[in-house]
C-alpha cells in the first residue's frame, strides 16, 4: 500500500470536514505526506498484543487499508498475534515517520474482517506470496529452512496452472480505534501531543485534548 485513497475514507454524519477534527482523515493526510516524502514503507506499524494473562508481544506488520471503521492488517490466524487477538481482542498500533518527525498511536478493540474483504485482498497478493502463505505455519517451530523451501516448491507445483485459494486460517484483523494520538517533535522535548477519544453512545464523533509531553 503506497498511498491511501482519501475518497474512500468516508466521513461520518457527525464528523466535521476539518481534517484536524477527524482523526481518520488526519491520519490519511499524514500518510499521504509520508508517501510524498518517500519515507521507506510508510505503511509499517508496530502492533502490540497480549494474551489472557496480559503478557505482551510486539512486532511490525503492514497496514493494508484504513477507513472510518478502523485500521486493517492481514495474517495467519494461527500465528502468535492471531492467537492472542482472539484471546484478548485489544491492540495498540504505532506509526513513526522520522522525516516528518511525527508519530501516530492507535489503541482499540479488534475484530475479524469479513470473508469478502479477506478474499478481495488475497486476490491482490502476488501469486508466490499466496503460495508462501498457504504452506507457512506462522510462528510455529521449523526444523530447517530447507523443509520450508521444499514445501514451497511442492505447493508451487501443486497449484501450477490453478488458482491459489485463501486458506481458512488466513484472514485480516481490524483495529477499531478508541484512542488516536498525534505526536510531533518540538524543541527542548516540549513535544506536541493531541489525543482524540472516541465518544460513546448516541453522540458519536471524537473529543480532542492536548497532553503534556
């Protein structure tokens, strides 16, 4: 994902057209700036998850879409993050675009995307990546790299001339944001922090406040 289609990020009925007052639109605007600045892999985001006991794990994943519903990434559901997110459906994300001196933090609940969404994204992946995903047992022990490469070669032969179906254990998660923070660098470590909190109930929309650095 090299850029975000701003036209696809639909504003809610209660959201203002001012980009600074809608955090999803503001994120999309910043993402576009990061792309124009040629930040390497601007879609890379740290993803923190935790199991039932609260033991935390973090890794980088790639943002694949974002709209008013939330931030979407895809993975093997049998992976550590997949297992943890089904045990404890809460997550935190962090983007850091150093050339812009900007950081965005997202926290919220997590839900699986629909099969239709997962199928649509699966169809856009390069064929070799689809084959790789079909043979990988992500996060599980591997006796040797040669075993993995042999399984990949066998699968490539198996699917020669055929479509590579999406495995039932491969899908996407959507982080539904409850908190979005925009951090920007300032001198003397007096950084500028703006926090958006999702309003609950009928009111909807977002509340905004400043935080001490």
